[in-house]
């Protein structure tokens, strides 16, 4: 996989180098099936497990990038978004001239399904409240994050995905989690994580926030608003994206002030007002 700079306004676009550079933009229209991971499909061409990379891009304030892949699946790495964040920090993030456009939420959009809930509300910046309630040993956890506070890299990106040992056989039989190993997933036994220690005591809910940020990236623009999720998952996250995109009266495209550029980012000649951002070429992930 290789990440290339893209012009302002181009958004996040996947490119299959093994299929004549076929492009699949990361937008809601291309969401394919959603179960344990989020996939994109256009004209029968698939890209799977997009959420961790998309989360890292949005979390680090990157709007425009081309993601070249020579197969259908993104690397799982260590099960978190931290390796991406470290790579972005290594190569730097450049501020672009063109102003960033965000989806500014004007009125609430909510999706409820049984005891699962997700909603997005007007608010300045991009903030998330997430509550989960999983069987033991995860239990009830709640966490919130304000992405405008530049906390993503330290508080959300390192949180790893998790899975129950008791469900492993069933999932493998369904052809899922083929690449799963204790190196890239927290394995939950009856007494707790089998391959601890955890990176945070509430790592599970932080990972759900990580996934949510990645899935909401499929709105095609950064969200400006406040998101509340309870017992949600990829299907609920992407249902919110389609509900939001359909209700054109609930939001507007607005130019938003840029976050401060991280210390590692290269400064270019662009004015600092309301820019979009781009990741320079990033190879070897
Ligand atoms: Zn995940």
C-alpha cells in the first residue's frame, strides 16, 4: 500500500494498482457490505477493511489523498490506527491552498435499531460520545473525544480491535477474521484479555470511536457536529452516513477553520486560512 498526495478538493480515493488503477472514492455511495468490517465496492471491484486507515486520515486532519493498493484488503497492522499516525507524522502533512469543506450538521439525524442507537447533532468542531455494553469481560464503557483538540493520535489511534475467543471458531467458519492473530487483535477469554496488557483500561470503547471516525469518513467530507453512539457498530455507523447524505436539509457544506498544523508537518507557502490538507507520499506501510 502506498499513499500519494492529492489535489485540494479530491477527497480520499482508493486506487487498485492490480486492476488498471481502478479508482473507488471513499464516499457513502460506494459502501458495500458491512459486518465485522467496512468495505467499498464500485462496479464489482472491492476494497475491504477501510475503517482504520480512514479513521487515521480524518483523525489527523487529512482531507485529500490517493491510497494505492495492489489487492482488495487493507493491512490490519497491529489492529489499531497507530502505525498510520506514526507514518503520517514521519513524512509530514502539508497544508493546501484550497479551503476545507465540511459537512456542517444543522439539525439532528438519528438511527435506532432495537437497543442500538446513533445520532448526529449540530455542534462546533467534531466530537463523539460512545457507549458500549458487551458481554464480560468488556462490559459497559463510555468515552468521548473532541477531535478539534488534536487528541486523536494519543488517545484514539492506539486502541486495538478485539474479539472473543468463544466466537473464534464460528467466525473462522464464516470465512471472517482470516488474518487475525494475537499480534493484531485483543483476544478476550472468560477472565479478560489473553494477550494483555491493554493500552488503556477502556481500550474497547476507544476502538469503537476509532471505527466510527473511519466509517463516518464515508460521508465524503469531515463532519462538523456532535455524534452520540450507543451499542452501535459498522452497520449503524454507515446507516447514519446514508441517512445524513439523503437528508439534504439537515446539513450544509461549509468552510471550516483548519486545525493547527502538527509540529511535524511541513509548512508551505499556502496561507494558513481554512486550508484542506494532504498527505505527502507515504510508502512501505
Ligand atoms: Zn476496528
